[in-house]
C-alpha cells in the first residue's frame, strides 16, 4: 500500500514561541524509512516542490503592465497587489496578512531540513539502498539551496561583494525543530555561503537521471550552482557550472518548426533539468520596455508570437499597433522558475562576453536564436561596437528567453549594480485615470520588505532600510 507522508506544523518557523505537541493525528504517518523520506521529498499538492512566490515576483518586475482589474483598489494602501505593483512602503505592512512567498519557502525548508536531519537514521526497507539514502538527502540539499536563493534575492539586497558581508540576509533555518527561536537575518554573504555549501554537498550524490522531473538530477545541481554564481557576479564559476550542466543536457526545442505550437508542456519539459511548481498569477500585457526587445524587422521571434495573444489597438477608429497579452502558455507551464538548458546557454554566453570571449558568446546566442526566430540572421562581432554592447545584448536575450520565468526581478537588481546597465523601472495602470510608478535603481523599492506578520512575532528582526 502506497504511503503518503504529511508533515505537521511546517509553518511554525514564523512563530518562534508556539507550543508544539508531539502527537501523531489519526491517518498521519511519521517517516521512518528511506522510502518514506523520498515520498516526503516528492510530496503532493503544496509539497516542497511548490513555492507560492509568483505574485510577488510577477508584480514587481518590469516585463508586464497591469490594468485596474488586476491591481485592484488603488486608493487602499493595504491592497497588497497595488502596494507591490507601485513599489510602495505599504507592501506587507498589515500584520494580519501572511506572505506566501515567505511562508511557503520556509514551509518547504522545514521539509528539506527534516529529510537532511533525519534520513541518516532511517531504516532500509525492501528496495531501499544506502545509495538511495544519499541521493534523497542530496536532493533535499538542492531543494533547500533553491529556496534560499529565491528568499535572499527577494527579501534582501542584491549580492554585492563590497557590502554582502554587512547587508541583511534572511534567517538561515537548518533544523527541523518547531520549538527553536528564529535565527537572526545574518548577512547576504552568509546566505550565499550556505547555498553553495548545500549544493557542494548535493552534487556528489545527485543522480544522472532522477526518477521524475520534480526531483533534481546532476544537471540541475550544476545549473543551480551556475545561477548562484551568476547572481554573485562570479563569471568564471558561472561559466564552469553552466558548461558542466550543458555537458549533461543541451537539447533545446525548435520553435520555428511548422509542427510546433502552443508550448506543449511535454515539449517544454525537454528543456528543463528539473521543475518547480508555482501558481498562475494575474494577467498582464507586455510593457513598452519589454516590447522593444522583439523588433519584428529582424524576423518572427516565436517567443513573442507564440507566447502572447496579439490584440489590435485602435484609437479613434484607426489601427495603431498591437498589445501582447499573457497567453495560454504563460504559467500553465509550471516549471518556469526551474533551471533550464536555454538559461544555461545564455548564462554561458554572458560569462564568455564578460570574460573577454566575444566569439564564443555570439556562437551560443546564434545557436539559441536560430531555434527561436523564424528567419533569424546570425549575429557577428561586427554587430557590437563595444564589449558592453554585447553584454547588454546577453542581458536582453536572457530577458527575452526567460520572460515567464519569474526571475526578472533578480536580473534587474543584478544589472542595476552596474551604471552601464542600470535603469529606472516603470509600471503603468491604464484606464480612465491612468497612473504610473517608477522604481529607481539600487533603492529598496526593488527589495521586498520583511512581512509585518513576521516582525510581529519576531520584533527584534530588522526591517530592510
């Protein structure tokens, strides 16, 4: 009989003073074997491979504009959607409102901690092996690293080598103990050190092929390590691990083929190293800034025409152009925050460009764009007047390719550290009474505040300043 493991009290990390009763309710199973812990790792609905951070990340990046129907009441400062979209100081300021981006991440971390802390003492049932024990533990280390990478990039300043040892990070909870006091925020550098340590512990025991796509394999481990180093602006290591990931898996889907349509989930899964689920956030249409990424005179970029609904815009009875609305592909493909082959190609291209290897960078970009743009014309070094022009193109290509990935906020914060690529971010709300909001580079507008509910139960925790 198949066992389903249900984890109790996994959200209590927010509330450091709660009582915990060591009682097993009827119908619940406490994991004891390696197989049990693997089932805990896989989970089900709302399992550890599901993080509800999509609204926070969708509403704060520069890829989409929203209407009043998505934003809601603009006269209510405590309207979370509006506060996020306008980058206001009222984001999560109501202590009665929970923040799923924080809560679900720490819920998942509790699950990963339980596996990491306990699986060495698990029994071996029929079919279990010592190698399986090591593999499940490695996959839990990967999951914990994944969650902390999103947490620190959401609720802390962007990693900056000059300030990372003093900038506030997020609490590093490493034990599955609901009675413990929530640790201090620590530093950004400390969180990144933990992420890299977890991945280093995971890599030797991640499988060449996981049982299911929900579970990470060795390629996923290399890819997440590459993403981590890229966010630290460590381009040599970002390159190293992107190459290792691509050596394990390098196939990409050709969007330009006549029989390709509608971004079928099974087809897109071929590009993923491992998946991580999210809910589908609200709608939206491409921002003016994002629209400039898809110049139609250079060919039909299927990342625009296949991923978005094309809506004609009329003014005074005259056609003036198109708006591109989030399409059926959007977040119905739920592996979008996961590491993928296209991401590794672009990461490697950016690393090569920054390390002074423009020819290699352009070759990688051409290989990807030939599978994305119908009638693509290959780039050459002559197309770029300076190294920064090529780097900027890599950043734009990352945005084009990963426009539904919910990682744009992190890339935006990263490029804002460099004056050559910094930008003021714009949001608009169109309608009878149009509104616009801006977020200046390198301000806390792009850093999500620690939720007031968390501070209520942990009053000594410092808020982002």
